[in-house]
């Protein structure tokens, strides 16, 4: 009986992941986007900024830069110079 249990246990180990099998990879970093706004209303302060640059990482606003700021390297740039935008961050 013990030998049967040992054989079953060994068989279970043998059916695990094969050597050299692909291991889980870490998630890629969030996509970075930059939105150049015509006018940005910061709803927390009530300030209206002309030409602000909103940096978005994944689905969250990371920061808001002043007019003339350059987007981070590799960021997808979107412009809406004739649009008003609201920010809650």
C-alpha cells in the first residue's frame, strides 16, 4: 500500500511543469499618454490653465504640467487645442 501511495505521489510530481517551461512574466508597465489641452479646469482649486499638458499612466492622471512642457519620452501625444478639459487630480 505504501509503495502504491509513493508511486502516485511521484506521478503527481512528474506531471508538474516541465523543465524549461515558460514562467509567469511580470506585467508590462502602464501605457503613458500625454494630453495637450486648450484650457484645463482644475476642479479642486478652480484654476484655469491654458495649454496644460496632462500626463496619464494607465488609467490614472499622474501629473499636470504647464504650457510648453514636453511630454515624457515614449508617451502617446494627443492634442485638443480648441477643447476645454476638467481635471480632478
